[in-house]
């Protein structure tokens, strides 16, 4: 798999393997993407030979996921999350630029919560209700994904 340069791909592969190993070692299982994948990872050398398939030179099994499968899916999740987050922020900042009165009100609400260094803790971020409203409104006005609603 190569979704970036060799150094980045090697780093991501090592990180994925480390996270999978850590997830498998946990006694108390969490219900996140990596934990669910870790439970399904199989070694091709340990699976039933009837479940192994060859397609266009690729080896795969019907009994679970290989580590490369998990790495590829994690890369898709990260790239999709990156793209949607970047687009959401782009639209949000665009709307702040064309509505300076809203931008000023948001800036004031952030200053009320921030400390004297202009920083906010995680707990402080939870208090930024007006920021949540602005982000929600920007996603309503300029959605990055089509929403399907059943009537």
C-alpha cells in the first residue's frame, strides 16, 4: 500500500501494527474501529487452506482480515476524515469572513472563556456553546456531504 511517500507509509504501517498489538493485548475490549479489526485479524499461515483465495496475484482469506487490510482501511478512514474536516473548516472560515458581525461575537465569546494567555483547556472548550452553534450553522448552510432523509 502506498498512499504517501515511503517514509510516511512505513511510519503508518508501524503505527498500525503497534496499535493492533496493543488492542489485542487489552483485557477490557473497547468498541472502536481498531479493536473490532484487531479481533478479526488472521495470519494467512494459520487459516483453513480452503478459505484462501488468489485474485490477480493477491492473496486473501474469507476467515478474517490481514494486517494489510486493516492498514488500508485505517488509511481510508484517516484520509476521508482529513478531507471532510478540512472542507468543513474551509466553509466555516469563509462564512466568518463574509459575516464579520458573527465573527466578532464568536471572538468575544471565546475571549470570555480563554485564560489570560488566550488558551482554553478541554473543559473550557465544552463551554463554547456559540462556537458549536456557528459550526453547526455553517454545516447546515454549506454541507460537505449529501444527507439522505426519509420522509
